[in-house]
C-alpha cells in the first residue's frame, strides 16, 4: 500500500523549511502571490534539495462578486479572530497585509481567474478554494473554478 502524500501546514520560515525537508510539500493560507513566489516556494524548494519537487498548496479565500467591498467587510468580520493568532498575524505582517481581506480574491470572473493564475505563476501546484460571500457569489465562484479545473 502506498502511503498518502503529506503536506505540512506552514506559513513561517521554520515550518516552511520543515515542509521541504520532511514532507511532500507545504500548505499555506492567506498568502499573496508575491510572498508565495519570493518566500514560500524558494524556502520549501531549497529545503527539499535532493528530494522530489515539493507540492505547494495554497488556500485562497475567493469570491466572484459584484459586491467586492461588502465581501471584504464580511471576510474581515468572519476571520478577525483567526487574524489575531500569532502564526497568521506574523504572516500578514511579513507580507504587508493588514488583514485577511488583503488576501481575498474578489471581483468578476476575469479578475478572479487572472489573480488565481498569478498564484500558479508564483509556484503554486495546487489551489484550495474557500468560496466566501453571499450564496449567489459562492455559487458563481464554485462554477468558475469548476470550469477552470475542467480545462
């Protein structure tokens, strides 16, 4: 029996290095494409030297919506407590984000698709989408990513 793949949830430098050294890759959340490409991917990849190319999974809050500002406000309200946890607060501070809404992908289909493509260009091997917003926006978000996955 083949053992399952192991991704280590990591945002900080030491955990990212451990993900490269001892796991099949890293799972990160609330990361921007810039931080992903400049910090996460190089740290994990360097630590994985001599091993298989690591997987980099990125959890994204996403919303295909016409109410970007309302969605941002809901994200800040819904995730405000988590943003005070030391690991997430440190990540937000390191990448210059003030809160979870700075990592939200929200807008029309074209904007969301282009922004998601930026994560792939920065080195993400997998995207884990967390649809947020009004019910109709969550449905639009799921439909967009289902379409992208089928291409």
